[in-house]
C-alpha cells in the first residue's frame, strides 16, 4: 500500500467513467486493455522525453526545452508507476474489450467521425453534416426515415444559422456555393429595404 | 417568389462560371487577420474595413487566425485561389520569416492592396529607473554591466530590431534580455518593475507616458513626434542612427499573387478611400501611427526596401538563421 | 454627483437597459454552447457595433460577458460538457447532481452563487480598483511562476482514484500546452517537423474533445437506458443554504477577484483554484466532493463571476487587459475614439461609473434569466439520447473549428476525444489534463523570464523569492500544500490523532 493509494478507499459506484469526477477503472482490478494502454502511454512518454531533449538539450535552465523535459520526465516516471501497479492487478473477469470498452456502436461512431473529418473539406460543411446526422440518428434510434430527416435537417439548419450567419464562422463550403447564396439574400434584403 | 427563384438559380450559375472582375465582388470576401483579437493589427483592420466596405459595395468577413507568428494565416491565404475573395490583413513580420527560419513564404507571394500606416518605435523605462534619457541609460549600462533588464518579444520583433540597431551603433550592450509574448505584456511588466527598459511602439506606450507610469528615453525617428514633442529623438544623442531611420512596423492588406489586376485596383481604391475616413485618421493619430495609405509600385518598393534594411541589420547583428543573400535579398546600398 | 449620475445611466435609458438585457440573455446561451465563446462573440460585436455610440456598444458587450461566464455552467451540469473553460470545475459536482435528477437544484445554486460572486467582483472594482491594480502590478515573473506551481498542485484534488494517473494527466497537459512554436524564442517544440503543428494545439479543441466527444462516445454505452427524469421542485435555494455557504462564497469570491485582476490569468484558473480551496476548507460536506457536493458548485461559480469584475480592474485603471475579453473591449474603446489607459479614469471618470452600472445591471439580468427558463433547458437532457449524442458530436466539431477557423483543430479535437474516451475507461482523470494545458504557458514562460532575469543563477533566484514578501507567501503556500499531499503529512496527522485518543 503505497502513498499513492491513499485515495483508493473511496466508494466506486460509478465505474464506467460517466462522470469525470469518478473516472472509470477499479482500484483493485485491471480492466481489459488497461495494461496495453498504460504501456502505450509509457512508450509515448519516453518518445516525448527524447523529443523534448532534442529541443535544446541541457543547454540552459532558461532554454525552451527545460520545462518540456521536466514535464515529460514526470510523465515517464508516473507512467512507469502505473504500468507496474497495473501489471500486478488481476484482470476483471466479467469484462471483455468488445463488451465493455469498445462495443460495436462506439466503433461505428469512430468510423463516422473519421469519415466526417475526411469529407469535411472536399464536400463542405452542410452536405457532410447532413449525412452524418442522418446516418447517426438512424443508427441510434428506431424511428422512421421521416423523423430522422426532419430532426437532422432542422437542427443542422439551426446550427448553420447560429454559426454561419450570426457568428460568421466560415465552415468549409465545399460543393455548396454558400457565399454567393448569402450575398444574394443580402442584396435582396438591401434592395427590399431601399 | 419568382424573382427569388431566378436569383437563387443565377447565384448558383455564377458560382460555377469564372468570376468576372466587372461584377466584383459577387460574394462575401474573407479577411484573415494574422494576429489575435484585441491586438493592434486587429484594431486597425476592424476599424478601417467597414469604411472600405462602403467604398467597395461588398461585405468583408474578418476572422482572426493566430499561430506561428502569423505564418499560419499567411500560408492559409496563399493556398486559396487568387480571386480576390480572401484578403490577408497583417503586419511587418512576414518580411522576416525567411531569414528567421519561420516560413518559406512572405509578402513576395502577395500583392499589396494598401500599406495603411507605420508605427514609430520609442524607448521607455520604468518610472523608478536611475536614468532619465538615452545617454543616461548608456552610462548606466557601462557602470553596471549585465544588470539592466531589457524587454524583448522574440527574434524579429520590434524590440529585437531596435536592440540590433543599438548594438550596431554603440557596440554590443551587456544587458539581460527578458522575453515576452507581445509588447502589451512587456509594458505591463515594465510598470511592475520586472523589466527596466522596453523598446515599444509609440501607440502602445503613449497613454502610460501621459499618465507618468513610464518615462520616455528617446524616440527612434529622425524628427520629434508631434504627440510627444518633448521627447528627444535618438539621432540627437548619436547621429549614426540616421543611417537606419526612419524605421517602423506597419500594417497592410494583401491578396495572393495572381489576383486579376482590375480586382486589385478595385480593392486598392476601396481601401485608399477607407483609410481617408476622418474617424479612422483620428483613431490612428491618437494611437501615434503615421498614415501611409500607399499601394501599387510604391508599396512594392516600400516593402522591398524595408526587407533589405531590416534583414541585413539583423544579419549583421548575428540574429538570423539564414543569410538574406540566400533568398536574393541584396544588401542595401549605403 | 456626476459619478452617481453616470452609474445610473443604464437605468435611466431604456435603450441601454434593453441592450444589457439582450446581451446577458444571448450570453447565457453563447456560454452554454461549447465552442461559442464570449471572446468570439465580443470580437464580432466590434464590427457589428462599429457605427454605434460607445455606450450602447459597451452595454451589449458587458451583458454578453456576464451572461457567458455564467452560461458555461449549464451544459457542465446537464451534459458533463463545460460550455466554457471556466465551468470545468462546475461539472465535477454539478453533473453527479443532474444524474440524481437534481439538475434544477444545481442550476439554482449556481445562479444565485454566480450572482453573489459577480457582486463581490463589481464591489471590489467600484471601491478598490486602484489599490488592487497596484497590487496586481507587483506580481513579478517568479510570482506568476509560483502561482502556476500552486495551480499544478491542484492535480491532487482534481484526481479521484490513482494519484499517479492524475500526475501523469497533469504533466501530459503541460506538454500539450508546449506543442508548437514557442512564443518567446520561436523554437519548435514537439512539432516533429510537421508544418501543421507549428500553430500549436488549441486549448479549446482539447477541452471540447476530452469533455464533449469522449462523453458522447461514453453515452453510447447507455443508449438503451431512458433519460434521467429531472424533478424541478425547488430552484431558488433556501436562506439556510445560502447562509451556510456564506463564508465559503466570500473566500472563493476573493480568490476570483484577485486571479481575475492579474493580467494573464482569468476565470478558468480562478474557478479551479476556488474548487480546490473549497475541498480543503470544507470539513464535512453533505455529500463527498465529486458526487454532488454543494460546496463544489458554490466555489467555482462564485469565483468565475467574481473574476469578471476583477478583470475590469486593470483594464479601467491602467488600460491593461485582465483577460481575453477585456483585451477586446480595450480595442473597442479605441475604435470608439477613447484612449483606454491610466488616464481614462482621470479624463473620463463617467466611463468608469457607467461600466460599473452596466455590470450591476447585467448581474441582475443574469439572476433573472438564470432562474427562469430552467425547465426548457432541462428538456435538453431529457431529449432521447439517439438525437442528443449526434448533436453533441456535431456541435463539438463546429465549435472546435470556430475557435481558430481551422480544420486542424477539428482533427485535434477528435483525436483528444478518442484519447479521452480511453482515459476515462482506465481511470485517468481528465481535469488535470485541462489544468495542465491552461497553466502550461504561465509556468513555462514565467519560469524562463524569472531565471533569465537572475542571469541563470538559482541562488539569486531563491534569494529573490526570500527577499520579497509576496513571493515568500506564495512559496510558503506551495510548500504547505505540497507537504499536505505527501505521506509524511498524513502519517504525522494519524500519529497525532492516535496520541490524542490515548
């Protein structure tokens, strides 16, 4: 029982991580994939420490690499402690990767989000978002296409109005001639007002 | 309703056909500001553009795009089609990107629409500093080597250029250079006594000087400034500075190279018109900026002269990563 | 007399009153949507109000500012997604309350406490502005550095579960904050020679990814469960509750004003420090922290709204911005032909009193809009998850893009979302990551300034700390808090307790 454990006697009624205040993980059991994740963090920390050393080496206390080196060193040490302690724990028998950590819906959504990221620039904000909303609401709900279309387009329109018109955030237009369209409405409005 | 449909359809058709300069602008124009909201570039651009919009008869949507000392914004605008629908609103820094190793592109990949105004550098000191003018500061540095804390804003910033000038004229100064991420935070630190002296742009320090929170040592110009007529010019202390002055940071609006000439002309006349607006002129005057409002060849010449002088000054002071020669920037003729 | 008139300007002109009201109302919603920030709204307003007079323009901005700082708490409580960085601490106890169906109570408490904190901030601004700004100016680089270290020690109270994982998360956050071109020397750090990485990683993108996307992905596990029914019985907290928390709320408001008044630190750091303070001084919370402690709502919400008044202090007295929003307001004053700076209070004292009046008005509107319309807001959580989750994801994407108009930020946001998802599963706390990113530059820049100023001499550096009362106080606080988190302290305490038992 090291000093790092002093907070472990808290109650864990909420182990799935739905709240950040009570994150997932069990104090005395290892979840599937936890050791691999800890190992990955250790490897990544070591690489970052190497990279931080490359910024300026041990040139000076005031070098731009000083704080990055100190922090990545802390990362390596704490990651190492986590790996050792995780390795000592027994796995949690009731859990599997596909059941508790990465169920099918999460993998599907990961795919959808990656597709969104790839399509955003060539296709443009409006078509990509419409496709994303329609696909994801359809996958999650058991409602008919009418509901899915109405909710998707309605909420997308609202988001677009708030961000594009009020906050003038220029999302990638892609294949939709947004700028011409808005100018047209602006002209219409101005002529109407004049 | 019919008119509406026709309009909507024609808007779609227009999008697909090549933009013709006669109708320019047919859509909103994007203005990318190289620096963050609330900074001087931001303030200047947001106050001149509404006047220019009126003259242009279009809409310019301004957005701040920060990062990489402005290089992120510059590369972003450069990569977009040169159709006059994206403007770069920036300051002098890109002219130093190449020699400082900060980027491969600079204003030579752009056409200046308007160089709006120029700032004047000034040397200010903490109110409790044991000297009252430039000569006093020099004497103090000689008596107390390695004691004076001089503010800086990173390589290529105004303080680094002014410091390079002082090193060139007076010989290497033995001072501590404390880095800040902008002249605002540095001037705050100056008032709190964390640094002793700061080379800053006049506009940023003028209110502090008026209130007696910091004291001016010398103005980096060949003539006295009408905003602070009592502050001596640096040339009155040492006339070697005459070779390098006047020098100062500037603000300008640019479009990517390859933009059709008539669109450039339209934009240039709109910004020239906007820069004449009395409210804007008054704002710039209050902040101690000198109006320029130049465009075309005059602006090109100004940019290349500025780049020649400054890059070689930094090169001779040993502050560059690569020689200006590598980029075909010739040493200025004496 | 003139100042009194100026103070009442807002109340006597219906147009200004309306603008403050509209601004506050809009601010609550802008603050609640992750990715729509007050900073963004205010900088757009500069162009929008360009042709207006200065009073109406400032009225609208102040309304949005006040409402926005408060609005961030809404989504933090209802969805576990802080709408703004200053609401991160609010999520930690607010969301557990919403999961118990007590979102109404939580929102009621945060509203009244924000109102209280807002008033403390405004009162300090009105009464002691020159005094506080003189004090804030005294902070040297080493003091900012010590403040950052103090902030980093909060990792201990932000991590439930394994402290080693919390420390890892905090250090990771600091490293993330260092990515990109170093603003002081333009050296590239952790960029791996990729041009896209030179701009660094937007802190808002990290926050939206870690809290928004990872939360949405996690909610996919419970897609079949019905939404939690919220019972909205008592929204306005009782006098007893308020009286009980009065001492704490005064202390945390004071933290808020001071952190807000310091140039370079704002409501986000203030709220986290206040949360930590509450955890330290509250001996017996009704519920443990992290599971819906009322004190965990009181502290951050008083502090972040008190920081609003605090941020105006250096702005009004010296023309130095106290945070990002006041920086833009200074620009707005310039555009409207004023010269913000130390002379503003002398040349135009009416402007000062007008702003104080507008802040007071905005604070009242915030209370009004905060206590009404809760039912409507709560409907959001009661929406079916099948619609809510896709919308959260889309809003996260748009929000991340909007910060800096960059697709790269969207990719970062998604990357941190997936990473955060695994972190949650394996018991790594997310709070310290955000804390690290927020404090990264404060720590790094000021450490370098401090040590450069002492010519790289550690001896001179520590002499500097011990010869300044301010630095010494901060240093003592750092040492005390650090020791209280280590085993020596708890061993000593238990030994002491045993001795007393005998």
